[in-house]
C-alpha cells in the first residue's frame, strides 16, 4: 500500500489498457465483435493477472481487482477516443475518399 501513490503502479494499468485497446479494436474491426464488451472482458482478464498477490486479504484483492479492471478499461476507452478524434481530423482534411475507405470499418471507432 505504501507504493500506491508512486509512478510504478500506474505503469501496469497503462500498458494493460494499451493492450486492451489494441486487442479489442482488432477483434471488433476484423470479426465485428462488440468493442465495449470485448474491452471489458479483456480488461477483466488482465486485472486477474495483475491482482494475483498472496500477501493481501480476499477483500483487498476484490477491491484492487475492480479498481484495476476499471482503470484498464478506462485507459483503453480514452485511447480509443483519442484515436477516433485524430482519425476524424485526418478524414476532414482529406478531400477525396475512396470506396474502400468508406466500406471498411476503421480501427478506431465508437464502441457504444
């Protein structure tokens, strides 16, 4: 608990959120899976891996699991929103759009 407010614990949810974004966006784009549900499931699985610690009680494990899962999901959603806004700016700056661009689902898209 002493290390909670240092920068090292924030690195793991950040990397897990980045992985969650990449995996969920790839699965949603390629296979048409719902992005939000896919991201929630991946973040919960990664939170299990992060929260494995035999030194703390069960109640603290559950609390840390929920905090980590929400943090991972929120990071993934924020990164997806940032990617959407960046790609939207690029589309607005491009005059011509091909038929392939409009037919294919973009990597960054709304998950809800």
